[in-house]
C-alpha cells in the first residue's frame, strides 16, 4: 500500500515550548507546503514520492500559473483541512496569529483542527450556550462519562515529561460549542471567511471515525510536533516483561493513531526536539506493529529550516543535571554554575534535594534518562559510595558524576577507587586528598589485597597436600629432616599470617578513625566553582559576591574556624581589590560606604560588627539579638538588659537614638560608633566585636548590603519563606504607628504567585469536561522547594535601571525580595531570643554525662522550631550564650566541648526533630560534630522508629513515643564519641 509520510527535525524546537515556539513550528510546517519552499529534489530533501504527494496538495493550495492568487480566485476551491495532533501550546495562540496562513495562501480556505488531550478550551461564558430543549436530560446522561473522563489520568513513568495544559483561551464572540458534533469537549471559531479553528480536547483515536470517510490527499494534511514516538508510554506496559511500551505501540497513545493516519494516504509531517529525538522516533517506527514497512518517505530526515531560534531545555530527557543541597553555600554554587553554563549555552536542569532518602528515589528516575551524560552533586554525595551498585555503579558508561561537596569525611571508595566507574566519578577536592596518604594506603590494602585466610591459605593447604603425597610415595627413605622443615614452614606461615592480620587490623583502625572522628567542613562549594571560573577566566563581581556569600555562611554558622575564614578572606580581599579598583579619594571608613554613582555595583572590604542586621534594624535590637552580646552580657536576665542599656549610655547614645532605625540615626553617632565601642566595650567583655568581611553597593536604588546581612536574609527565605506562618514588623509600626503598632503575617512571593505557580508553588493541570467547562487540578509543591526557588531568585542582586520599576511592579525579584526578607530574618531572631530566654529562665536544660538536652514540646513557636534549620540556629545561640557560663565536657577524643542535643515536637507528623551540635569553648573555634555516628548507634540500640530527613547526619526525625528511649540510649553510647 502506498502511503505518504515526511519527517523533519527542529533542532531548537521543544515539544513543551511556549506559544511563540509553537507558532514558529506551525508556520514553519505550513511554509514547507509552499511551492517556493526550500525542500526540493535538487537538494535531495524531497523524494520522488514526496514530489507527487506535495504536488497534489499544492494543486489545491495555489492557483494555476498566470492566474491572480487572490481571495476571489479560491471561491470554487475545496477547503484545506490541517490536523494538528497532540496539540498543546499551539491551541492557546490567538486566532489572528494563525490568520497569517491566509497571507501565505491568499486563495485558500483553511480549517485548523487542534486535537489532543491537552488542547486549551475557551473560558467560561457568562451565560451557558443554549443546547436545545433536551439540554437538561443530556446533561444528566453525560455526568457519568464526564466523571470517567476526568478520572482517566496517566500512570507516571519517570522518564516521560508530561507538559501541563495551557491556560484557558479567551472566548471570542463567535465561539460555539462542538460537543454534540464530536462527542468530546470541543469548540469551533469561524474567525474569518478564510479561517476556521476547531479545538478538540481528546485523543485522536476517539474522533477519527467521525472523519474516516472524508479524507482526501489533495486537501488534508497532518502535523505532529515532537510526538515522542520512541519514548516510554505513561500508561501501557508490555505483557512479556512488564516494561513500559513505546508510545508508538501503546494502545492508549499513538498505537492506534499512526496506522489510521497511514490508511488515509494523506501526508504526515513530524518534528523532533533534537537529532537524538528524531533518531529515536525513526527506530520506533521501524519496529512498530502495523507501521513498519507500511510507509514511504516524502522528505528525508534533516534540520528544520523554520525551527525556533530560542533554546529550550528538554525536561523530559536532560543532558546535564545539577542536584543541589538545601543550604546557602549550595545555593550560591548552583547559581554560579548556572551562570557559567548560560555563558556557554549549555542546557541544564537544577533540582533541589532535601536528603538522602529523596536522592535514593531520584536515582531510579535518573537511570531512565537516556541522554543524561553529566550529573553534578553540590554539597551532597561525598560520604556515599558512588561506584557501588547501590548508587551509580550500574549506570550507563556515558554518565560522568561530579561531586562538589564541602562536607567531610569523604568516602574513600569514591575518592581513591572508582571500580568500573574509574574516571567517571570526579571528586572536586580542595587538596585535602593529597594529605591522606595513610588513609589511601589503608583503603587500597583492604580493597585489593587478599585476606590472610583466603587465597594464600588455600595455596598453602594445596602445598601441604602435595608434600604429604610426596611423603607417602617415599616411605622407603624415612628421615627426620622433612618433618622439621614442615614445622619450620608452618611457623613461618603462621607468623606471616599473624603479621598480615595485624596489618589489616591496623589498616581497619585507620579507616574507622577516618569515618568515626566526626563530621566537619572543608572548602565551600562556591569557592570551588569560583576557582573553576578563575581557570576559565570568567570571574566577575557577581561570581565573586556569590563566593563570598558561601564563605560567610560557613563562618556565621560555625562550620569553619576563624583561622580558616581568615585564610579564604585574604584571597577574596585581593580579588575584590583587583575587580573593584576605587578612586584614591574614596574614604575607607566602614561606616561611610556609599555608592559612587547610580550604577555602582562594586564590592568593598569592611570590618563587620557582630550586631545582627544593625544597618537595617535599630542599634538596640541589633545588639540585643546578637548571640555574642547575649553571651557576654546575659541579656536573658533583667540585669543583662540593664548592662546593655548602660553600655549604650556610657557611649553617649541616648535611648531615642538607639530605638530608631540605624539609617535614621545622627550621622555623627554612626561615625563614632566603632571608636566608642573600641574604647568602652572591653569593659563589658566585648573584645571581639568585629571581623573582616565585605559589603556590596546597589547604586542609588538601595543602601549597601553586607555579606552577613545577605546570608541572614537568604537563610530566612530557605527556612521560613513558606511552610510556617511568621509575623513580621510593619515599617513605622513601632511606638504606636500603623494602628498602634503590631505586625503582619509574612506573605513573601504572593504578588507573583499566579505567574510562577509551577516554579514556586503550585503545579496546575487544566482538563475539560464534556460540557466544555474547564477543570483545574492543582498539585501542591513541598514548602522547602518553594523556599529554595525563592532564595535562588533572591541571590540575583543586579537589576538594570531601566528594568527596576518594571521588576518592582511585576516579579519583584532581585534586590526587592532580598531586602524584604530582612524583616523576615528579624522576626526569626526575635523568636530565637524568645525561645532561648525561656529555656534558660525555666532551666529546661538537662545535663547528662556526655551532653546537654533540651526538649521542646509546647509553646507558640513550636511549628517554627520543627524546622531543622531553625532548631540548629537555636542550638548555636544557646552555645554562644552559655559558652562562658557552663563547664565543658571532656569527650573520648579531642578537647572539651559543649555538646547540645535539641529535640522539638512536630505536631503535624507526631515526631520529634532532633539536632546535635558540638560547640567549642573558645569563641571562633569549631569542633568536629560526632553526633552523626552517635545517633545511628543509639537508634540501632533501642530500635527507635526514625529517619534521616537531610544530608546532615546530626539531624534525625524520630517517633514521639521513642524519644525517651532514644535519649537514654544516646546517653549510654555518648561515652564513645
């Protein structure tokens, strides 16, 4: 049977692209039908069969040579029907866009059919259209089919991307329902005398019988834009092996459709996302039942000359994927990496991951991505045995895994081995591996050398058997010497075996020490990416600022010591000086840093005060909420608050001045602040009030923002931008303003919720009912994912001047949400001070043999501290506040520390979030956190129902009924850490 088909690929046309790309696909496809198209026999794109097929269509599309190609000339022509199967974004375009077809073919009358389950339907009309006298009865008759139609959802297969249905389109004046004509949700718009548009929200196989007897190769043509023939089906599996069928063979997708199209003998045009996509589709056609061998090529596969120039990411089959942890350093590194990828036009996909359990679930999905060749893990994966079959050992040899992780210790198998994946697992190390010669030797000995009682013993036993046989054969020559030699050999073998056993025991102790000495942090992931940018000669102020944020985050959260911070700070200080040369007359006063011009985005080095958000808060509140000041003055007591007021008074700062925003304070007082603190603060024990840091300017649009303040704002967005209600202070509400003072609930991101539902909050799928109504199905995105993207957007500080007002009125991204998040951070610090003061006043700290325990089971802020990040902040505040008040605990290894265990009840899940923090007795020092292994041993000893919800092993979620026995077990194993 002679059938006609044509395949073309659009290298840059994504099947899930926006409406603009859909229009370029559609118009480009119709342009291929024109008689002046570039697809000809001369360039070998058009086959002989194709020339005959297109000649039939062009005889209707064009007028005879010499005749005027006008609308009047097509009065006697039949209507051209264009069927767009699997339509998505194409159906959401306004009709006047498709009217351009009439300009290409002025003498033709077109009827466009958008057919597919994701076709956009018109919005509700103010009044329901009249359906006839039997409308009520017909409505009752279709209720059950409508319900079945809405409930028929596809089975999820990880490798298949299911794009959402576009939003409902505008209902035009002449729009009418076509449900009675086609029996499915549909509409028809007679837009102009030359153009009629029909949208049918159903699979083509449902409506094919209504067109079956009317097809004509001279007037009908089919277009399938990136149908995905070769992708796994979302709803059908093979009866032989249980694996998903290809969509070309699925009875619920393209399986019955393509043979029906071939039977019409009409031309079929198909596009693909990429050459690999087209090759996959072609292979599937060669194997599909009732399709293979039943068609002829009209156009040879090749590049689509009419493809969109806009690059799109193939979410259904990415090539480069970045998995990132959920902290500020990982966030900065991901943003830097995305910027480098964008500069090189590398399509990538960033996915936040909350913990090991979620990474395990994603691993099975990653195995289905056939085009994935690069996987990047940011601040995760260092401790995992990646070459093992449990993780990525059985993945395709095309996959290369890059691990950029600041957490320590690192898995020695990933670091030194690799196995079959040698060279395909790349650990981006900071040079620490070069100093691990002893660990490497121990790991290689245990990994590659045989055990003393295995191969060698079997060899020795075989030699003994051979010797015994020789002895039996030579019984005529008895002698004592062979027995002595045998005893001597046995002694040597036993001594060698004991030596090897001792060596293996020593090597095992080295490995155990590496894994059980506690967790710590090395070079930040953002610093690693900045080194990469330096090698590539791509560094700029934006990348440097992100790297500074990663370093500052590590220091302010007690992940690195002051000495380590100073080492990296000196490097960044040189980079700031190199990339931001300042005029000679610019003052270096840290309290007088201002933008030099409206476009000044420079970075400046400064001495940062240890006062929380003091540039954006009142001076009193900034000092009151500082953990360093709290520990030295004891502000949780009335006496400590009086000491704070006395310190300010002794400095010459009046109460009204310290109670108003810092930006409104007298300029003279701000300039004298540091000198007064240097002279008077040591009397109160405040001797380390500053540390070297950096500030960034934002022109005249906003005051300069320090790295510490930016970390506070981004951290607040990550922790509490969503998932918990927070009350923030209204600007001007203090002292009776704004309805006698008070606050408001944080509503960050609400203003652009409708524009970014998919990215920051809600996935929306739109379905049509039998009566033409539109039904929206919403899937809530986890709160931590929304928080991640809110913080990710806030990292971009730069907004061009001509776009600033537009950003303010629309997305409110860049500087605006970051500065808005400062008030959220202030509320967070108020809650920490409130809870910390309550813990100390009520003496809720229980002192055990090896650590101190605090259990939070009630209170107004309980939902807030059920977040691991906020609970960890509270633990760090308690350590800073009580460092000079409590004696240290001598552990089995190392110096004295202040180990704290905090547990907070999560009422929604009936579990406790448990956090272990190992504080140092000296300010600015850090200790390795040994709670990770202690938690594992304790829960194994008491069989507590628990789970690790993050990559931090010192954070545990445990059933509320098992908390008591878990803490008892932790006290028993505590002597060992």
